[in-house]
C-alpha cells in the first residue's frame, strides 16, 4: 500500500476528515489530501512521524506494509 492509502485507511478508521487530521497535526486539509492522492511521494521523516503520532503509532508501526 502507498503512504497515501495508509493515511486514508487510518483516517477513515478513526472517522476523521482531512480537516480533522490536519488540525491534529497542524497542517491544512489540502496538504493531507496531497499525501492521500500521492502527490507527496517522498516526505521528510519528521512529517511521517507527525502523522504516525496522530494515530498513536510509532514510525515503524505506521510504515508497516507501506511501499517506499
């Protein structure tokens, strides 16, 4: 699965909108959408850590089954 698919899957599981997740992380909903659409293909590790933390996951847990 792609990084965007993983974000989408977890966000939907938690019943969050893109705006909700953006508020948690401190990003815009359009940035979350760009990740989900695969427009951001090589994010900084810090960005992935923020996303993982929003779902109470470690970096390694979050990246499980994500294609790099």
